[in-house]
């Protein structure tokens, strides 16, 4: 069953790959209209999910994520499809062109990755969002939702499938899989599925990464750090740390670890700590820093406790921060590169040389100088939309826009050219290797 | 042990990442000189390997690959290090720059992938080649050689390690691991190792892919196809197919499958078959094509036999080709996308519309029109050097040059900017999202 779903998606992908941007854009508009016209049906189905979630005693935050009728969520979702439709076509862009010889031209051209497997939890609007992104970028997608959104999922699946049948996009290009047992089997289809995109909790992502050979684009942890340097502007440091911790602590780009140059433990650090305490942040600091806070009469304090080693590998996702002193920027880099999650890390300093060391030394998708880690976001980066945030080292890193859903192919156009005419393969002709203007 | 090797490499990578192109280039020159000065020692060690290989009765082709003294292999290897040293720096290239707001600038900058694990079999010159590529691109590398080249490996490792100690590159940036048992443990170090590059047989690559969660860049199979269309120039088709099959049949870019439009079975196909038979190629054809060859009095022939299904998923790597008829270009695309290995596939046709369908429809790293599949090679593409050929769908595809060893980071430079000032995060400021010229 899972292998058939995956094979069907793969074959649909090979057709979808050949469609023009116009055909893909038209399909998105038809999908938009179908979901708009099915709004009542979908909201009704969604109410069933909400009722069952309440009966099952699921958490309020989950129920909130599940609720499609709240505020303008449904209309934003519809608008999102139109927004994706108007984005630049990511497919067919030439990124390299070389004349190998007279009449023998090599082009590197962006193309869809192929077949995506998107696994998500409560948020049913992901269906519209990901379907739009997949079709726009020419990828087939298999969408696997959680059981808590099963009714909304089915109603939306009907609308999407009905819409695609009126477009040039093959119906198997978007397949919605609702049953629970399929996930494990789908994760084994590395012959047909090219990329897995998890949209959900850390536990979900970790579980997927541990159970598939298919590349996974996403992040499990977001352990972001801020290093306050000896040459930091203390007020700026306080403002950045408070923003990064409190603006949206559940975000993967919220700061979790504060590193402080040990020379400023009794000076600038006191100012930063006061600002955090004023913002109701709980501080878990190393013993030397607690001593410094005591000497400044800031500690003892109910919200200041001794940090454990584990605190520096913890994504708190709440108003708690782990704080540690380091001797210098090298110490900060070492800490981040051994304890961080390669998401986004920041230095606060007025010293450009020190900043440069940090920017070059940190092994993370985002490295910031004097700016809140919360800027790590596709919308803020100007990508128009966001597929997710990747902490992988290859392919897409950081906030991923449509570009993360394309790869490239080499296209070679000749006129009967054979290698045995060329030097190195039995012949004498040299290669020209001249750039072609594009 | 393996975890310590991997952790050391990871830490060395974070230092290597910060070195300038000059420092990395100087290190390569020191490495070149050390290997030049150790030539006698290395060749002596290599003779020991050759002797043991002969005693163990290893194949002549393996012994040939092992032999560092044959022809100008050693000097080419040395020259290769200098060639890599003079390549453009792949690190630190800006690929996107956006002004998010006044004083808040986002840059996407290429950076090393991190730590590479390179696993290779007989060829000891890979040590010099990969060490040079890794250092040039700012990556740490763990090199794991086969036991058949252990003596050459140790002699070269001494020279390389000695050379690095005289440079700014940390000594753990290149670690050479000789013992057999380490491989399995190294493949588990996904916390520290970012990319595995296998250089060896299909069996080696398959085994590695099956036993690691780390991304693997390479290819197991190279099942390349050529489709001869109804509108093909028969002479050109014959020339291309013979070149692609016979120029170097052991190459991964050699053709293995010939697809023929069924309408030309008794015409153009006869010409192509004659050319293949003249070149001593064994033909395994489907029944309808054998009938066509019989009607033209070309079959029965000792070198023409009936193809099995398995032949169309076989990498022959010798003078044998599997041949099948397809009704049209769509049939050819379907066959390639279900039986191919995403390496390189070609259409021979004079019809631009048909060619366009094929170029758009084929899901492979290389898609060719009227040119031999043997062109799929980093040197021929003009990359100067080749890390390998990738049949992955993400990150690097096809022949991979230095570019395949870099990813990117986002660098954000601010002046105390916090998100809570901006719309969508509690504030009112809009983003500018203006491109910065670079």
C-alpha cells in the first residue's frame, strides 16, 4: 500500500516536472477556489475534530492549533495559496552555462526535487500550504496528517483532489494519507520518495530522523545561543537577549543559552540579568555567575538558580534561560559548536574583529551580530513563504523558501558529439570550457 | 575510538573553517612538497602492498589500481594537489544579500560542509586528492582506506600529517584511519560527521548507504540509457551509442540500456545494431527487436540474445548492452524513470519538440540531447577536479566539483535590532527586503 502510494507519487512527479509555470499556477487557483467553496464543509468537519479532541482531553494549545475557524485562519490559508501562486517560478532557472566545444553546450538548470513526504501534526492548514508549495515547485507530495485532524483532513483532501482533477496536474501529485500505520512504511520508500519534511514537535522530527534513509529537511532542536562579549553595549545586549527569549519562547529561534564574557560578570552582565528578571525570565546560571550576582545584591532571587550541565543542551521553550561564563570569544565559539543545534547563534559586541571571529567560527545555519535570533524566519528573511527551518549541513539551511524544494539537472545539447574525439578519452580535441552568457 | 576521531575532526573543522584561502593554499603547497620528498618511501611501501596483493591472488585490475609507481601516476597526483591549490576559493562567496531594514543586513555566504568521511578502496592516490580538496574547501576529512593499500596509506599519512603540523591547518583536519573495524563505528557518528563520500565499487557504496544516517554523496549504480527516436539521424545514433558503450565500459557514465522507437526497428535500428556488432558489443534485445533483426538478416548472430527483465536494471560494465523497443518518447521517459539510476540519460533525435519532452521529463542528474553519456565527468564539464558523481536528488548532483563540498550560512548584521519592533511580532515596523548589490 505505502509502496503503491509512493510509486504513484513518483510517476506523478515525473509528469508534474514537465508542466509549465502557467499550468502549475492555474492549478493553484483552482485549488484555492475549491477550498474557498468548501469552507463550510471543512469547518464543519473541523468542529468534529475539535469535539473529539476536547473529549479526549487534548491540551488547549493543541486544540488551538487544530481550530480552523478561529480568527482569520481559514482566509489567511486561502490567501497563502494565492501568494504562493504569484511567487517567481523556482523551476527552470539556469545557474551555470558552459560551451564545452562548438555545438556542445552544458546548462545547469533548477528542477523539482521529486517526491516529498510531509508529515505533520495538528495544524490542518498545512495541507493547503504544503500542497501549494509542492505544486508551485513542481514536486509531488504525500501528506500524512495526525489522527487528531482526521475529519478536517478528509474534507480538505476531497476539495484538493477534486480541484486537481480539473487541472493539468496529475491527481496523484498530491496524495493525502490519513491512516496511522502508513508512516513507518512510507519512510521506507527511499526508492520513490526524495525528501521528508516533518512539521511538528521535536519528538516527531527525532522519531522520523531515526527511522528513515530518506533525507529529512527540518530541525529537531533549536538551541540558540547569544554571546555577550567584553566589548558589548550592555543596553543593546539586554534588549536583544530579552527579545530573543521572551518575544515568542515557543519558537525554535528563541534563545536558550546565554554566554557571558567572564570579565563582565560583575558589570554588564548585571544589567542583562536585571532586564531578564524584569521580564519574568527564570535564570539558571553557573556558580561563578551566581557569585557575581550575589556580590551585586541581585541574587539570591527566586528566579535565579544553579544551572546543571543538562541545561545547556535543553530547549526550554518557555521563560527560562541557561547562563554560563566563557573566557573569550573562542570559548563562546567552542561552547556553541559543541552544545548548539546549528540553528542560529548571536554575538553582541561593538568590536568588529571579535564579531568577525564569531561569524567565521560558528557552525550554524544563522550567525548574527547585534541582532535578535528571532529574525531567523522565512518571512523576515524576505522569502515570501517558509517550508521550514533546516539545521542540516547540506542542501537547504536555515529558513527554507521555495528554493529548498528544487535541485538541479545538467542538460547537455550536442550534435552527435562523442568523447572518443577528445583528449583524455582517445582523441585529440581540447575542451573550450567557455562561459555562455545567460 | 571512532567517536574521538570524529569529535577531533569536528573541532578541527571549526578552526579550518576560519582560515583564509591563503592559509589553506599554503598548507596544500607544504603537503605537496612533503609528498614529493617522501616519494621514494611511499613507492617502497607501495611495493610491499603490491607484493602482498599478488601473494593474496587479488585481481590484476585491482593490482593495477594499487600501483603508484606505474607511468606518471605519482607525479600526476602531486600536480593534482597544486591544481586544486590554484582553484578559485569556494568558501565565502556571497550568493544572496538583502537589506531587511536600515542597518540590518542579511548575507548568504558559502561555507564548508564541515567534516567529511571518505571511504575508499585500492587507489592510494585518493589520499592526496581528497586531502587537497578537503583543505581547499575548508573541510576536515577522515580518510578510511582499504587494507590492500595499508602500507602506502601509512607512508602517505606520515607525510601528510607531518606537512600539516608545519601549516595553520590543525593536525586533526586530516585523519587517516587504517584499521578495518572502524568503518561501522565511524558511520554512526552523525553528530560529528556531515557527509560520507565513498570512492569505490558499487558494493562498497551500497553497503555504506545501508549503514549510516549521515548523507552519502556518490552513486551506487550508473545505469545510463540512450533513446533512439523515430526522428534520429541513424549514423549519429550509431556513433553515439558505440562511443557511450565502448569508450570505457567500466565507467559509471557508460550506456547500459538502449531504447529504440518501435517504428524504426527494421530501419535505423538495424544500422545502430550493425555498428554495435562491428564494435564487438553483445546485444541482449527484446523479442520484437530480435524478430526485426532476423527480418533484416542480422540475427541470428552469436552476439545477439534475448533480454531478460533483469538486464534492464543491470550495470554491465563490459561490452554488453540491453535493448528494448518503446512506442514513443513518453515510453522512453517512463522506462528511464522507473529503471534508471538517475545518472545520465540521452535522446538522439533531430526533432526539437521531442527532445524538449525528453529533457524536461527525465529525472536524472544529466539529460543529454545528441551527445554521448560519457561526457558526464567533472573534468569534461570544466570543474577542474571531481569529488565524485552524485545520483542524489538534493545538494550536489552529477559530476561534483569543489562546489559540492560547500554549503552556506546566513549572516545577519544588525545594530541592536529586535523583532518585537516589527509587524507580525508585536511592533509596527515593516521590513524593507531590498537587494544589496554584491
